[in-house]
C-alpha cells in the first residue's frame, strides 16, 4: 500500500506542477519571441550634377554633415563667363522690349510732322511752278516756254507729291507705334534669353555639392583634380535616423508580430545594455530564407521579413552589427501599437 500511495502522491504532485505552469502561462501571456538580424540604415549615393574638374573637397570619411553643408566644389572658370554673357544678352533684349512697348517718343512724332509740312510746302511750290509754265505755254507768248521746261516742272511736281505721301505714311506709322507681332517676337526672344540665363545659373549653383540632409560621410570617392560625372558618386552618406534591425520570422511565429509592437534590442558590442525599439514593418509576402540566416531548420523555409526600428540617440550602433531582438509581453507589447513607425518604403 505504501508504494501505491507514493505513486499516487507523485502523480498528484506532477498534476499540481502542470496546473501551476498552465496558470502561470495564462497569467503572464506568451513567452517572448527572440529573433536575430543585422543593423541596417539608409544610404545616399551623392554625385555631382555636372561634368567638370573637382577643385575642392571639404569633408572626410566619418565627418558629420548637416543639410545644406558644402561638401565639394567644381571648377567654374569656364562657366562664369557664360553666365556673364547670358546676363548681358538678357539685359539688352529687355531694353528692346521696353522700347517697343513704349512706342514712338513725342519727339519722333514731332519730327515726322515737320517732315510732312516740309514736303507739303515743296509740293505746293512745285504745283505753282507747273501751273505758271502751263499758263505761259498756252498764251500768245508761249513760244518762250520750251517743252523741256514744262516736262521738268511736271516731273518736279510728281516727285514733290510722292515725297509728301511718303512722309504722311511715316507720320501715321510713328503715331501707330510698333506692330503687335514685333513686340511679341521681342518678348519671346527675351524669354529665351532669360531661360538660357536661368539654366547657366543652375549649372553654376550645381558646381557646389551640398549635403541633402543630416548624415555621416561613409565614403569619400572623389579627390581634387579628378573629373566629376553625374554617373559617378562623389560621396556615400549614411543616414543615422532611422536605424532598424532586419530580421526574419517564420510563418508559425508570424501571429506574434505586428506593426507597433515594442521590442528590446541587444548587440554583442554592448552586452549589458538593451536598446528600445518597435516593429515598423512586416512584409506582406513570404520569401525563402536569405543566405545570411544559417539556421539549419530555417534555411529552406519560407519566412517574412520584419524591420525593428531602434532608438540610438548616441549613434553607437553601426551598419551590419549582429543584433538580437526580443519581442513579447516582457517588452511592453500591449501598448506598443500607439507608436508611429517610420515608413520603410524608401529603404533598400
């Protein structure tokens, strides 16, 4: 009987232990999920926007740069004279447009009126001379007027009247001012000159290569004296915020992961520290486990990529660092969904 009682007591003890474990697991929730990955961040390949010789390089690898900071410059010795010429061409064409839009000056109209008066006086005098010779030719003493004199007087009258008509037309043109078509052509030429000037000024500004955002110079690829090209990067910039851990989760554990879930991240370089983070992206599609994941049971499995964004105010984490991600109730996942995660769409 004592042996049977011992077996029964052992069974009751095992049942009590199992019940205690079950109630504990129900109380504390699921066990934390542990994932492994590497630190990742965004990078910018920054080339010049022109092909010219590099004159200055102002930063080194590892330098922290801010948005708008000058990084390098191209030689502008041939571009500056082109800008100066374009400025002069635009200024000259602007004066042409101004003159056409202003129309004729009062002095020009007055001069045209004076020309008309002078031509009218000449025409009147020529007509009188012709009429006088015509009268003498028809009188009894008309033999004193030759046919040549009469023809010359008629020709002088025609010339005088034609000159009067020309001066009248010139006066009408001065009063009317320039044609609309001439003004439109001059304005179009001015716009073309201004566009060429804007292009050259843009090229001159592009000779200065500036940082597009706050970053760290990861690679300095050009040196003074080299020929820059839009197809060749001059610098590689590393963006320090945001940083994330790229990890992979199996389909069985996918239900334990959601965007906004808080996480704790540890790295070998700081074994006694944990960095705060949160799940910012869960891939909607499965993929075969990348070669970087060497776990035997996962190498041929379908997994989902996740990105766990990390708080690193001291900029201590480096690109490619192996990292361990702890997800679950122990990291405050219940209220982690309220955190806004950066969009990973621009990352590689």
